[in-house]
């Protein structure tokens, strides 16, 4: 059965293209937008990354590991990364490296496969400048009075096809219109002129005739895709929040620059709700993976919970669902332990893969998995079971708890407050919180990129 996936552009289920078997160089090219590395990624972000990981695994099972090329970028220069650099008083590269390392650790804990290529925006400034210069020569971009460069959306008749955005909606969405710089309200920045008060010391030489500065957010992905996957890719994915304006702008600038189709297929996963509402620190329902591990939940249970809803529908994430996921994983471990080493001839767990091939239906795949297990008929099929676990990315050998889970939640809260106070140079508050931790029986050891909690010896 071929993989059929909803296409956000055509609004139809379409079969994913297979690599040409007669061309050894032909691979399935797959790009998904990565994180902006200025803070810990939250579980809403990780829903998208886990969904993309299942898709990557399914593609490898279908086409072969050597026939899939997966690229995921790191946005390491934008308003937020620069703002965090100024807030912490450390160079931009130091800040982004710290949060990149944490992102990688969280991805590994969630058993997400590393992309084949993980380019950074700062590592591809030349490629971005080159694209901007082509767009300027073609008349798709113009230099503003302050030396910035903007894309002229009126030069691309197909603008809005992905998001179905209308001119009236565009005017409402782009309310922050600077008439001194843009020619039109919908035009977007390809290059931002350097502003010392905003950018600190972050700047590069700009395109011909433009001021020194930094790239706009949208051009980053287009340039990295072109360099590592080519002018036309097979699949572009991301969260639904990126559909407009980010992906719409990627299409416009890439197709105008390259003169060809940018992506053959688009796929977007939906938002995550937590306890029935949007995630917010003020509501107390904002979770990172570290927050959930500190509460005693395993990363595998978090991954399982993130797969319990269809990727194209909103998922309501609750602590009860993570608890249920822990129980489900315990059942899967028990089942795997009872399987004979030898594989059966039949593919008992093929319905799990079939559900994933049908528009990445993860809840149907989990349902099929337990239907087969509970049937308790026929010869145990270890190979087929392991294949299903690989597709879902469920590592049944992963620890069920973490050392962090042994730390009381109240202590973790105190430690986070003290770390935040120290980062903001509020040393008086940091010292007071250290004393509270000591009174609770814990010491906090500060490191360059984080801290470690240890119980005080009695």
C-alpha cells in the first residue's frame, strides 16, 4: 500500500512520490522547519517534531533508508535569538548553542531520528544574499530607504494559494505596516538593515546596494533548502502555525528566484491544546519535556501521548493521557518480552503500518496495535511487532523514569526560579532562593549551560 498524505496546497490526499529505481542518485527529499533556538522547545513544538519523525520512519520503511534525505533547519538568528542574547548578556552563538544542545537532548530522549542535514541560518548567509540578489535583478524585490530589502508580493500572482488568504485578510494580518519602508502592506523583509539598538553587534554585509544587517526569517529556509535539497523538493512539512506567512513567503521567493515548483507536497500538523485550552505560562499549563520528566513521566510516555490524536486535528494533551500512555507502554513491554525470537512468516502487525500509510493516522495505528495484541491468536510475530515499534518510534528499552523524576516538584520550581534570577543578574533573589533550597535539603550546582540538583548529605 503506498503512502497517501494530505496535501495542504491541493487539499487532497495524494500519494507520495517514489524515488526513481533506475536512478541511484534519486532520493525522496524531505524538509521540515526546525526550532528557533532561544529557549526550551515546549511540547506543542515537539508534537510537530514527533509527527515528522514518524513520517521519516515510514518513508524509510517504504523507500529504504538510503532513499530518503531529511533536512531540518535551526533558526539561530532572528529577533528572539538576538533578544535573548542581549537579555543574558552573552554572544549570540553562545546562546543558540546552549539551546540547540538542549533541543538535541530532548529529541534524543523522545527517540526522534536526527536529520541527515541540520543547517543553521548563520551558516548560510552567503546563500541567502545570493537569492536576494537574484530576486532584486528579476524585479521581485526592492531596496527600501533604510537599506533593507523587501519582497514585492504583487510580482508573484500565485501568492496566497497555500493559505487561501485574501487581500482583505492580508491587510488585517499585516497591521504593522511601515509606510516609510515598504511599498505595499503585504511585502515582507528579505534583508533587515542593521539597527544597533535592536541588533547589538549582529550583522553581515548585505546584498548589492543594501545596508549591512541580517536576513529576514523567511529567506533562511528557502536558501538552506536550495543548497541541500535542490530547487524542487518532494515534501515540505511544519506546524499549521507556519502555513502563513512563513510557508507562503517561502513559495513566493523560491519560485520567483528559481523559476520552478518549490515543493511537490505540503503537510501541516495541527495545534496542541493542554487541559482543553491553549498553552500559556500564566495558565500553569505550559510544559517542556523537562517539566514533565520532573513530574515523573518518561519521555517515551510523552511521545506516546503526542501520537494519540490525528496529526491534522487538535490534540488535547493532559497529564491523565501521559499516565495512560505509561500504562500502554508497560503492556507493550510485557507483550514484547513474551514474543519468541524467531519471526513468523506472516506480518501480524501490518495493519499498524497500513494505518500510518493512510494519512499518518497515528491513533488508528495505536488502536490496531492493541487490537492485534489483545486478540492473542496465531503465532507471535517478533519481527512484525518490532517493525511497528520502529514506525511509531516507541523504544521499549528506554528508561521508564529519570533521575530528575526523583527531585520533588517544589524543589524543581525553586531551582528554576533561582536559575532565572541568576540569568537576569538578580543575585540577591538568587542567594535567597539558594537558602530556600538548602532548607529543603538540596544543593544547586551551577554550570555554564545549566544546573544540577543534589540532595544534601545528612
